[in-house]
């Protein structure tokens, strides 16, 4: 399920950021060992980094589509341009894993608060509106998400949980976003699924539990984003391909935290 265009885009953007950072450092402190000892060479390195980053954003984001729906996620996101998928085999029943998915907190997910802080920096003790990017350490993270911008689209105990959010809206409509991503004018999961029009990108994420036998559960999480036009695709590509490494790490650590909680019987 790996997307080669996204992988290449992430690589180009990361290389561009590294080159630009090195160029900026060399403006202040020349690096003769790397033959970056003049302002001209530093400027050239910064320009090369910018070019790499722009190339990473400009790469195609082809649309993919499910052949036949097999999950609730497929029903809410049958087509997408951006995605990531992670899985984990857990020594616990689907019921225990389901409880752990709803119970795990930000404090249990290694590096979660550090990585989300990088995406939304704030001063210690500054407070601010509670959200998945400003999650308290001891509150179940999925409950924080669904009370601060994410819509609970489906909740099938012991099988699948699906949440969604409008991540890009038409320019000029930000005041109608309800603060953290929900466009006004639609109601409930059906309205979210039907929401369409230019300049929109919708993100859908699930946690799916499958009985693997022997008291084990295969837990998967998949995130899909569908942009409705070229402008929204470009805007989201710049964001997605920049934050993807951190996002993937968060998803993997999230599954590990769920595993620890489920296998311990929920006693954390």
C-alpha cells in the first residue's frame, strides 16, 4: 500500500529542508570542510533546498479507489490521494483491544506530545483550546479528538472505529469551519460523506480489529485524505509530505500504546 510518489515527495522535501538549514547555518558560521565558506555558496545551497522542496510538493498525487467496500472506512473514503497504513498483532481479544483504543491517552503514546508540539508550538502553561494537538496527558486521546474537531463517523464495538475531519476548506470560508475543521451546513456522518465541492480535502482515519485466532487481534489503522480539486491537492501535499515522517511515527507509537494497554488488561 506504499505510495511511491508520496515517498519520493517526502524524500525531496526532507532533503530540501536539510539543505536550506545547512545553507542558513553556513551564512553565520562558514563550513570549509564542506566547501561552504562563502555567502554565494550558502545562498546557492538555500536556493537548491527550496527547489527540492518545491519539487516534492509538485509531484503527482494520483487518485486511488477501492474496488469493493470491505470496511466502514471504505464507505466514508472510497477514493483518496494521500494515505498511510500501520498494523500490529496484539495478544488480546478484539473486545480488549477496542477498549484500549478508546482508553489510551496522549501520555501513553511515546513522543506524541513532543511531535504535536512541533506542529503547533506553544509556551509551557499557556493553556489554549483542548485538541488533538493540545492534548492533556491523562485524557483518552480519541475522546479529545472527537470533542474538538473530529467527527465520529462509525463506532462498531470490537470491530471498527472511524473518525473524520475537513482539513482544507475553500479559501475565504475559514470562519465557517466551526473552529477546528467542521464545515457548517452538514449533519452527522451522512452529511460528512456527501460533502463535496471545489477546494475541499477530507481526512478519514480508522482503527480496525480483526480476530486473528489464538486469542490474538490484528489491529490496523489507516488514514486517507481526498482532495476535490488540484488546488486542494497542492495545498495538502505541501503539508502532508512535510509532516509525514512524524505522523507515521505517531501512528506506530499509538498502536504500541494500545497494545500495552490491551495486553495489560487495561490497567495502566
